[in-house]
């Protein structure tokens, strides 16, 4: 029985192969050469970036800091009276650590 089933399956596939041999295969067209356009795209992008880089407005940094700075501080004296102190300092003398107030206030 198994041998008959194998023969039927073999004959079925043989018929399919024979039908495939009789089929006409269509002719595929040759691909057209469009490579002349393909290199224009990256070149156009690169040129646009180069022009954009040079035309982008550059922000000028102020190189000269102000000569003097006025510092206004509020201090308490021995009697818990508040006093306002106004000082004029040069620009380089006024730097203070951003976390310095954490040491004195908390």
C-alpha cells in the first residue's frame, strides 16, 4: 500500500514538472541605468549643508567683561539690625561658588 501511495505522489509531481516545462517564461526587461542621477542626490545634500554652515548667523561672544561691578548685600549687625552694604569691585573679584549659600543658610 505504501509503495502505491509513493508512486501516486511521484506521478503527481512528475506531471507538475512536465507542466512547468511547457510554460512560457516571460522576458524581463533590462534595468535602465539611472546611476547618473543617484550621485546628484548626496552631492546636493552635501552642498546644501556646506552653504548652510557658512551662512548660519554666528553669535559673537562678548570678550570684554565689565570693568566694575556693584555688589549690594544685606547684613545683620550685633543688635539684629539690617544694613545694606554697597560695594564696587572689579569683575574678577565677584565670583562666588553656586553652592556657597548652602553652607551659610541651611
